[in-house]
């Protein structure tokens, strides 16, 4: 046995000696540069492109078998220009000799590429130079395969179940000062990544390999992107798993396109990719942008065919307002404390080009919302939505009111229609949505609604909010709102009902002044056309009816106005008013709206001790009214006892929140005096006729009467 090992040693030593002698002979007798033309010719035959080796080919043999060269260029298709598609300033690779001979191990030195330049071009017809190269390689490969004879068929070579790269060891990869240029001549864009550097440590299957990379990307109309990457890579011995450990990616976007001029971003995690299954597991993804932190647990399957992704997302509450200010994004809200606590939790899914959000939990300051959403298509948008909100004050997030701001919406339906103000018609035309939203309590335009439920449907430019219902100031609101974006301007149709609403509280929250109280009922069917709330009010047409019970008109006291008018006519001081209200039992009427002007011709109200009747108009754009009414006193007023039951004209003009009331008592008294004078004249005439009949008799009185009539006719 000892002799056997001795002879084996002698044989092995002899083989090594022969190899060394052969290598020395090659180095002394063979110049690799003599084969430069052969190499270029072979590449030309295979690709149809020119390979230029401007530098010398330098061989090394022991202990490393390698080659190193400089000035390598690979030409592009002439249609894309004269510049090379690929250039390398310096490149080198080597394999360790002894492990290859003794143990059949491929142990490579660090692969080095310095000054690599790659040009990727898409021409004005949409063709790409890399696609053209692939087509040429395929065509030449098929032609060459057609010329060769088919080899013997048989089972593949048995490798003993070992992976082909089991014994592979790569000393590393070092890419220095690389450049990748992408130019889309069809779109007129240019993107350049330079410099790019990459260092990959010694590659051994089953062991951790350090990776470091950095790059700078810039382009036309694009922000500048600076990136740094560090991680540990591990490829399993079975070549089935690629593990990335301690991944850290730092990105910095800068330029005039970026709010604040600069935006840093950090991504970290430990991905694991199952190669054969095409499955990715990322249990600890973390994305950080200033105060915004996203935690995610990501699972992806079928990445090589039909990708399916699921992710648990968690964004802890952060101060969005401060973040926007640091990014120099202008933000003005009516409440400066708004957007200081925003957070999100959700289960995200992606399959078959459909995005889904399940178990959605959203925090917006004190607001909490839950629900789910599905996006079936992004352009144009097609989605389903279900959202349940506990409470929200929408007014907190609106811009501060501007001078001359459009009138506020008075019902949930009109508020929903107003939300479409300013939206592009094209967006509304393409919108395909089916959603349901419920809100426990909502404040919008100062109004408080509770238990609001709205079903939202939109398709082919037609959007409908129905059913739409809410509890509104101790009463109930029901509405049906339709938006039609198919024409040149947005058309809005409303069909609304109010039942048992306490109008005083509604007006107090809407306008800041409760100028009318009582229990209100309203029916309104209206439509309009335009691009803003102001235009909608100016173009509004419709009809409806209203009734109010057991309330008061604040700021107007009809009986006091009558007392004051009577005192002035009598030259007396106006009596003191006990209050400034007109209490009513019942107030009702119907209305038509034409061109933004509401007309009401059958106004009737039963007030304390009197009845009002008449009509007038209300211009909706500036909320000014002009009413002509009459009041019939059912209970006497001091100084006006003789006018009880006599219609007294009233005029109501000015802003609806503070109208002016005027009483035309003088005309009534003049009419009263004229009536009394006519009555006295009739009495005197009758008395005179009776006296003449007594003196002249019936025949004489009749002749006198005929003579007088004839005289009067001749006089005329």
C-alpha cells in the first residue's frame, strides 16, 4: 500500500511537471496576440458585429490561468449610429490551476471590468438595438444549427444529482466606473447611469458573499438619483435559494422636480428567493422617508409566469404636516393641527393585474376608518370600495375660506355634488367605480350629519350617489344625486327630501346665525350645468315645496313693525319691543327655480295673532330675497283696531340672513279713508234722493233724475 501511494505520487508529480513544461512552452513559443484576428472573425461570424481588441492580450498561467486585455469595443448596428454598443477600458479573468487539475474545482479570481460603457438605444420607429442584436444572434444560430448534423439521441449525462456549479468558486466581481446610457429617440428622453461601481466578494456556494454598489442616475426632465447598496448574498449549494441578508438601500432624489429639492429614502430587509419555485419571501421590509416608516411582510409567488403578491402593510402614525413642510410642499388647512397623526394598516394583494386592499385600517388624526378596496384597472380606473368611517370633520382639512367664496352646500347631496368641482371631465368620463361609504358622524360646510350611508356607482361618464341618506338635525335626509360628464360641461341632477329637520340648528352651523327655527320639511328636484358651484347655482332649474312648523323668524317682528308704523303716523314714539322674533305655527309654499332664481308665489304663514300671504323671489348666487306679502290681523293692535281683517302690505328685501321689513301702513289708511268717504257720499246721496221724493213725489223725482243724467251726458 505504501508503494502504491509512492507511485501515485510519482505519477501525479510527473503529470504536474508535464503541464508546467507545456505551459512554459506555450508562454515562450506562442503569442496570444497572434489570434486577435481569429477572435474578432469568430465574433463577426456569430453576431455580425465587429469586436475590436485595441490593447494587448496578456496571458498568465501559474498559479492562475488567466487573460487580461484593454480597449475592447463591440460595434452597434449601423442604424443606431457609429458609436460602439459596448466598450470596456480594461477587463481580466483568471482560474486557479491546481484546484482545477487536482479536485476539478473551478476557482476563479476576481472578475474585473473597468470603464465599461453600454449604449441602449430605441430608435424613432420603436426598435431597440438590444432587440436587433438578439434577432441577429437567433437568426445566425438557427442557420448554423441547420448546417450541423444532429447528434445521437440519448439520455442526458448522469451528474449524480450534483448541481453543475457545485465546485464553482468565484473570487469576486469588481466593476469600476461603468456607464449605461439609455436613449429613447421616439419619446425624446435620455437616461444615463454613471458612474456605477460594484464590488462582490468571493463567491462560494452556501456561504455569505458581501455586496457593495453605488450609482448616479440622471436624465432629461428627471430628478438626479444617487444610490448606495450593501448586502450579503448567499446562494445555496443546490442552487435553489438566493438569500439576501442585511439589505440596505439608500436613495437620494434631488432636483427641481423634487419638493424641497431633495428626498432621501432608505429600504432595508432580508429577502429570500426560491429560484425553482419563482417565490420571494420578504418578512421584514422597512422603508423610511423622514418620519414616514413603512413596515411590510411580503410574499410573492409565480414570479416567472403570473406574479401573485401578498403583503401586510403597517405605517405607524406620523406627522404628515411636518413632513410636507420639510419637503416645502405648500399646505394650508383651516385647522393648523390637522394631519399631525396619519397611519395605515392593510393587507395588500396583487393577482392577475388586480390590486386589492383588505382589512384596511386608516387613522387620520382622530378619525378611524376601516374597509376594503379592489382596483381592477388603473387606466382608466375601475375599482370597488367599501369604507366605514367613525367620525370626520372635513372642514378641518379644507383650505381657509377665500373672499367671495362660493356658497356652502346645505345638504349631503349638494356637498357630494360640490366634491366634483374642478375634477377633469375626462377623469369622470373614464371612471368605473362601485362603492359604499358609511360615516358615523361627519362635519362638512359646518353641517353635522350622522349615520350617513351612500352607494356610489359610476360608469361611462355617468355617476350616481344613491341611495344617499343621513340623520340631519333630529330629522332625516334622503337624496339621489346624478353627475353626467358625457357633455362639454358637467350636468348635476338632485332629488332631495328633508323630513323633520330642526332648521335652526342647521342654519346656525351652516351660516353662524340661526335666523329661522322650526321643524322643516322639503322636497326638491333640480338640475344644473357648469364647472363650479357658482356656475351651478346660476344655471339651476327645478321645482319643489317646503313646510315649517312651530318656529320663529329671527330678526323680524311683524306685529312690532305694525305698532311702530302706527305710532309714526300718529306722531308718537315707537313702542319698545319685547323681542325681535316672529313666532309662527305653520309656514309653507311651493317653489320653482329658473336660472338660479327661486320664485315662490304661494307663501302662507300662520303667525302669532295674524296670517301672512304673498310671494317673492330669492337669488341663490348671492342669497338675496325680494318678497311682497300681506298681513291680516286676527288679534287687534293698539292704534290699528280699525284695520283688523284688513290686508296690510309688507315688503321683505335684502340678504336672507338679515332681511329688511317695511310696512306700507299709509296706503292702507288712505284706502280706508277713501272707502269711508265713499260710504258717506253714498249715504248722503241716498238721503237726498229720499228727500226729493217726499217733496216732488215719485214722478217728479224721476223726471228730475232723468234731467240731471241728461245734463251730465251733454256735459261730457
